């Protein structure tokens, strides 16, 4: 039998690439070929999507993108702006071939490090990793009411408070309403916002597999929103934001219950609450819903770098930046944010 051959994927490979991703159990939404266009057009990053094939059949894929930044260094990541990534292969020869090709590419590019964002078993246990991130995934019961009763009592009370407050929900056709609460929310937390164009590209590229749910107060104002991805029988609420009024209305709690309820009625089996940093507010919030943390298996091949990168808000050296950012006008942070975020990945 011929060994698998690794090559750079081309636009005409999109159909075969995604067919493999949808069929392979270890694949995620973030392995989809559409991320190539999103990363290139939204952020201008150079992508290196590698495909392993044998006798014309796809046997493995590895989406990679190159981040160049004077502030945060030079890296090759699978996949930037995504919580999951890494190699997906149907057999060990394909996995090993993709791994070799990625390391060779990283060395030829002269990056500081090569990063695999594995969700499950790490592709390379011999590389250094980090225990900073966890994910939260849980199976939904087909019965809506059983999902409500599975929420711990205190959190369930917050959901019922949101219901009693007369909040309404709707699916947004665009991203304007969502962006209004998202951008203000991240500014208050001291972090730069993604660009509105990025969210528009996500919706354009992934179609029905990407939607936006808005929560409105009784007077009709948008007070909360969430952009979610759908993959096979999973839902992944990925980007979210809340107005200042949301806390008193329990709009954030109501939002995620509505998303869960609708997903259940749609036949979705898994609710993926996404990545959080250990010990943060979002980490505690998800545990309050009855979700248990699952360590993410991020691994780093150090090429020119001396240590695993720490490009996250928990790093003490960014505290002054966060405090300063929180005080800037929203219009200014919306303008400057994308220029900073594009270098983070």
C-alpha cells in the first residue's frame, strides 16, 4: 500500500476536505475548510491547510495559519481564533505524515512555535503544554424540562427570573444588534473587540451553521446576544455580549437557557459551552450550570521560542493595558481593537 502524501490544500479540495471532517469522529467545527477564507479575509493571515491523501482519498487534515506580530511573536497555529484544532486523521500513517509536514513547515518559516489546539487526546505528548484552558461539554436530554431540572438550583432560579422579567428572543439576520452588546461588553472587561466584518464573514461563510440569538428587554432594547456554531449534532455558543442592564434582568442566564431549549427542540445532542481559563468568572459561570471542566490538550513545538507563550489577559504584564482599555471611548476601542486582536489568534 502506498504511504499517504501530504500537500497544501487548494480551493477545489473544499468539498472533499469538509466531507472528511464531517465524517471523522475526532473532527470539530474548527477543522472546517471555511476557516481558511475567514482567516485570510478577516485578518489577512497566511494560511497553510495541509491535506494527507492516499490514492486520491483524503485520510487526514491539519488547518494551520501563520501569525506574525512584533508584540506577540511569530507562530504557526492550528487554529488561531478557534478553541480547537490540531491533526484529524483516519489512521496513524496519515497523522504522522501531517505532523512531520507541520514541523518541517514551522522550521522553514522560522516561527517561534508550532501550536496544536487538541480538544481530546494530544497529538504530541512529548511537547510542552499548558493547563490554562478547559472546555465544558454536556449531552442534552431530548426532554426540554429535564434539561431545566438538570441545572443546579441557584442557577435555575436565575433562568426563571429572566423568564419572569418578560424577556424576548429573536434570531438576527445580520450582526449589528449582536455587535452592539458584544463590543461594549468586551471593552468593559478590558479586552479588544473583534471587527464587525469578522462576524459578518463567519455568517456568510458558514450559513445556517452560524446564527445569532438576541435577547430584548420588555421595552424592546437589545440587552444580550450570542453567536453560535452548529456542527453535526452539537451547538457551540461562541461569541457573546451583554449590555449593562442585562445583569438586573438575568438576561445572560435567560439567553443560554433559550439557546439550550431551542437546541434541544432542534434535536441537538451536545451543548458545548466552549473554552474558559481556569479560575475565571466564565469558568465559574459554566460550572454553575452543572457542566464539569475538561482539560484542553494544547501542545507547543518550540522552534525559536524559549518557552510556551502566555498571550492571555491573566498575564500580569497586561494588567495596565486592560485598565487603560476599559477607560477608552467605545468608538475608539472598536476602531483599534481589530488591529490588536488580529495578532493574538
